[in-house]
């Protein structure tokens, strides 16, 4: 079981696309891959369209990334949340920590302005 990460830049927005399941097996590696992208003043768009499942360990990883972003005055927008991922994040209060966008393409365009 793995989660794949792909990063691309358009203007000053870095889009990080995740694919797979974010769980206790994959979250530590994902965290070590995500944190280097959280630089001072960065604009990050994390696309979860292809994430089929997120566990409490995955939520913890996103929270650590969020806290790092706050310390570095970076902005994170999550896009492409499936109904299941949105439900888990809503039930645990995690939606309150992040800016949530619906459409990855529209959010990339908006964030790039």
C-alpha cells in the first residue's frame, strides 16, 4: 500500500497531487515528503481527488503540515475531497483547519491570481 505524490508549479502556486490511501502505513512517508514543500509564504494546493481513504494517522499528517504552514505564513487549500474523505474530516473537525476548494482546476486558477 502506497500513496503517490506528484508536484507541479503554475505561477506561484504549487499543486501537490496525492493518490492512494493515507493511513498508518503511508502517513509517515507522506509527511516527510510534504513538509519540505511548506516554505515561507508558499501557496500550496493539495489535490485529494485520487485519495480513496484517510485514517486518523493521515489526519494527523495533514494537521502537522497545517501547523508548519501556519508557522511559515504559507497557505494551504485542499481540493478534490471525496464524500468519504470529506465526511471523516468533517466528523473530526478537520475541515475547520483548512481552506477547502471544490474543483482543482478552478482553485489553481484562483490561487494563481
